[in-house]
């Protein structure tokens, strides 16, 4: 893999850098002004993804000698194939469903290149699964019993996967070429501007000096990073470089430190507004407003991070760990005063989304506002006198506010003016380079997500063509007729198995296509059924034996990925409890019920999570005995269940557990 590229690198790395900038510029222009049809944008988007994939991963296999010449041939050829939809757009529409010989050649080559690019970028797991679905489409008519389909010609399969809107150019690629790319670019710009440092300083300043402070810093900083960066593994290797050694230095075991970082980083994918970009795909898939997805995810996300925070707190109490010296922690208020402007794009983004604007428009404006802040700060900091600076920011604010009336073009005009101004002020060119680097890094970060969206279109296309999801749904529904709980457990294991080694987006697409419809037919609310499979798909990255996030933390922590995965499962206890609670009490995801109902179920979830965590760690106010731990675990079980009288029994047992523990601890202290 080409691990770094830029303008100051060699000739080949400089060429990749320019291609990445061109890719980002194409996405921003098409998002802002829509000069091309959606199908054409998807085709060129996939062409860019394949081009960059072969250039950044030129070797046939990791450890082998790269073949730059062949990589350029494959990359350029892929991009040319992506232009096929633009050049022959009218012809493809006219003979839709009846592919020509040239269409068959282009579709077949595109499929082969998508499979190969995915293998190089993401490893063999996802291509193997997709190849299994492709084989089922081609040869599934020879299978016995209910698994067989009526049979399809190769031309039908290629037309479905290579040219229709249900294959590699389906909804995942549409979302990748619009919302996802913009939001990844948005996060890249904020990272370039110093958002990671701001998050870390705020977390250190607020909880760094408390009991178990270093681990709490990991939870808070990873949660904040999740608002702008939807990649859990990327969060592990960025924030983990700082938080894991810090936790080890203050007495946490290496495997526990790695588990904390893996759990917190993966939680970023359920934290609104980005949610690993799955929120946008979910909204398009089930045809509900994006805001409804965010509302449903908010309370569970807060419970998830609250659970992780609680687990590291009681683990620190069990081990007697203290926090950082107060003098070594930065001043959180000083960090906010110095970097408050970095939060403005995020605040504007959330406001736009909840004000009813589309994610595409909101992401475009948020991206432009981030660029304005980066470039504007370079100019404002070099103006002499507070009056001039205030006048500059007031004028800039008024110009930004005008976008509501005058459109996105005004924003980009402001960006162009500020970019020109950066050539004039001293140090402005370095800031301009920072913004351009953000474009290149954004394209690189979008690569694994985009290529995954393209290849999972094979699964969606095969499911749509053959109707295999109906067979699986029928089995789950038959089981659910006897017990909804057994159906949920089966669905959970399917999501955990299918999610092993597969990133969040393809994981959600696969599981939601197979399992979510069955849960919906069993009476589970639509959003809750999709959130159920989404949550367990994410937890697959924490669950051994694969546990991608745990293995990403392993070299930093100095422990095996298996041990880190076991600790991550303990810490992420809320992630396993919340989906079940939401099925039996949809008010947890704000699906029905009054504000009082939502408050009650959230409080019940907090009590259940608190007692379950204490039972796992073996500590509350003081070390817990085994009978206390068993009683706490049973209490949590009663609170999770939604059967008659279970809540009453659970709250009564919770009171008994806490009083007994406090009484025994006081007697032990007196003795």
C-alpha cells in the first residue's frame, strides 16, 4: 500500500495526490450544483474509487513486490469503464433490460475489477461473501428444496448487477456518492483544522484528574470523534495512540486499556449525526426522514457511552487507580476559548439537519463553512487590531447567513475569495495547503467505505433478483411465532457472524436485507428492527474471534486481539442490552409513547446497565461478594425483560442489592 502521498512526495505519489483532489472536487461540485444525472455520478464515483484503489494498493498481495505499471493500467481502465454510463447514457436507457454484447463486456469487467479492488483494500472476507451470492444467482436453480430459484441467464445477472439501480450502482453507491463522501470530507477538514486536539484537551481537562481519568478521556474523546468520524477502526489507530499508553501508564491492564479504546471507538458509529454513514443508507432504505433515524439513535448512543464510562469508573475503583495530576491536565475552558470556532460547522450541521434540510444540502454547507473557517482564521489572525478582526468576522457571518436566500453558490464564492486572500497574507499559503490536504485525505478516507458500498450492491442485486430474503424471513417468522425472544437471539447471532471482518456499511446492508424484514413482520417497529441488526453488526467488530477493532488496538496496547476482544465485550455490555430493551420498549428509541414513557425506560436502562456492569467487574462502592454479584445480575435481567411484574421485581431487587451492599461495606469498614 502507498501509505502516504502528497505534493512534496515523489512523482507517482504526487499523481495520486492530484487524483484524490480531483475526486473530492468532482464530488463537491456535483453535490452543490447537480450538473449530471444520478446514474452518471454513481458510475464516475465508482470509477474514481477503483482508480485510487489500484494506485494505493498496487501489489497483488500484501508483502509482494508492487507492480506500478499494471496498477496504472487497471486504474485508468476502471475509470474509463466508469465513464461508460456518461457516454452511452441515452443508449443504456433505451435498451434497459436487454444488454448488448458491449454492455456484457463492460459489465463483466466492472464486476471483476470491483471484486479485485475490494480484495486489495479490505481483504478477502467481503469479496468471498459477495462471490457466494453471485454464484447463487448463476447456479442456484440447481439447489434442492426451497433454496432453489427459477434460474437466470448470465445476461440477466450482469444487467442487474452492472447496469441496474439494484446492483453495484444501487442505493449504497448512491449514498456513498452523495451524503457519505461529503460527511467524510467534512470530518477530514475538521481533523486538519485541529478538532482531534480540541476533543482530547477538553476530555483531559474535564475528567483527566478524576478516578480512572485516562480511561474516561478515551471514552469522551472517542465519543466526540464519533460525531465527525464514522470509522471505528480509524478512531482506534488515531486517538488510541495517545489514550492506550496513558491508561497503561496509570495502572490499567494492557488488554483492558485496548478494550476501552476499541469499545469507545466503535461507539462512534452509533453516535449522531454521522453514525458511520449508516444513518443515511438506513434513511434511504426504509424511506424515513434522516432526522427520525438520529432521534432514534440518540438515547441508545448516550446509554452506550454512559455504560463505558461507568465500567472504567468502577474498574478504577476496584484497582484503586487515580487520575492525572491536576497540573498536568490542560484547561478545558481555555481549550474551548481557543478552539470554539471549530465547533461552529458541527453546530451548523446539526441545526440544518434538524431544521428539515436534506443531508446533501446540510453536508455541503457544513463542508463549505469548515473551509471558510480554516481559510478565514488564517486571514483574521493576521489583521491588526481587534476592531478589524471583529469587523471581518461580522462580515463573514452575514455572508454565511445569506446562503439560505442566495444558495450554496454564495458559500463557494466566499471560499474562493478567502482562498485568494490566503495568497496575500503571510502564512496564508500554508493554510491553503492545509485545506487542499483535507481534500486529498478525505478522498483517501472515503475509499474503503465507497468500495464496500459498491461491492455489497452485488448482494442487494442478487437478493432482489432471486427473492432469497423471503426464504430466510419465513424461517425467522416461523420461529418467532413460538417465541419472539428466540427470533431475536437467532437474528443477533446471524448479525454477529455476518459482521465478522466486514465494515459497518456492508454489514448493515447485508443484515438489514436478510433479517430486518423478518423482525418487522413479527411486529417490531420499522426503525427499531433496522437498529437491532445495525447495533449487532457493529458489535461484531468487538466480538472474538475476528474483532477488527480489538486487533487494531492490539499492537498499541501490547496485548493479543483475543484478550482485548473479551474485555471489549465486557465493557460494551450496554450494546448487547439496548437492542433487546428497544424491541420490548420502543420508547427507548422514541418510537411511540409520551415523554414520561421515554424518561422511564431510559431510567430503567440506566439502572440495569449500572447493576450489570457492577456484577461483571465485581465492584460498586466496595468490592462485591459473589452472592451480591449474582443478585445484581438477576436484577438487571428482570429490568431488561418486559413481562408483567418484572419491572416491579427488578426495582425492588435493585433497592435490596444497593442497601445490602452499602450495609455490608459499612460493616467491613468498621471492622
